[in-house]
């Protein structure tokens, strides 16, 4: 049992230990050295903003990034439930927004690809009859999905950096 415990590599993500082998900076400082490239859509911008906040712990983007994250975010909106509503027409009463992020993490100096990944998160919302209320509910679902997707991507990037450090 001691052999199994000694092989355990679980440790706190935001500890003072470095993510990559041979690094002299802490895990949080290494994550803070990641710049996220600009994106074009509103929901992708929400993901980007949340990633910048997560990586820098509120400090913004680094002035001299060590890594660059290229982010592509797509959106899929689906009606999740159809309920008979006092008329002859079936109206969707619930929907799901699914955001999917494809990312490429590269070394800022060399341009070498360190890691690629894909993460996806759904977020449900109610679709009331009022058009503005339905649109606002969809935006709120996009924002929720963007926050959760950014958390997933930031954890994946941290894992990718650990894996990359073990190869080096």
C-alpha cells in the first residue's frame, strides 16, 4: 500500500509548487503567464474574459506572456422540451445552450504547440412567451456556460502544463 500512496501525484492546483519540471515559479504564477488571443463573438468573449480572470486571479493579462492560448468557441442552441400550451400549437418551453471550446496552447517564444484540447458545457434555460424574456434567458444561459467552460479550460490547461513539464 505504501507503493501505491508514494506514486500518487495529486496536489493542490494553486500550491506554491511549479507545474512544469525545472520551473522556478509557482503554479499560479505560471498560469498567470498565459495570454489569451482575442475572439470575435459575444459568448467567446465571455469565455475569454473568464479565462483571463482565472489565469491572472484578477490581475488581467500578463505584459510578457510565456504561453499563448488560441481559443475557438462555438455555440449550439436547441429546444429541449415541447409542451402543449392552451392552443393548437406546440411551443418550446425550455432550451439548452451548449458552448464548445477548442484551444491550442503554444510557447510564446518558439510558437511550439504545447497542448490542444476540446471542452464542452451545456446550460439549460426556460423560454417564456415574451420575446425579450426568452432572449435574456438565453443570454444568461450563455454567460453561465461561459463561466463554467472557462473553469474547465483553465483546469485542462493546468493539466496540460503539468504533462508538458514531465516530458521536458
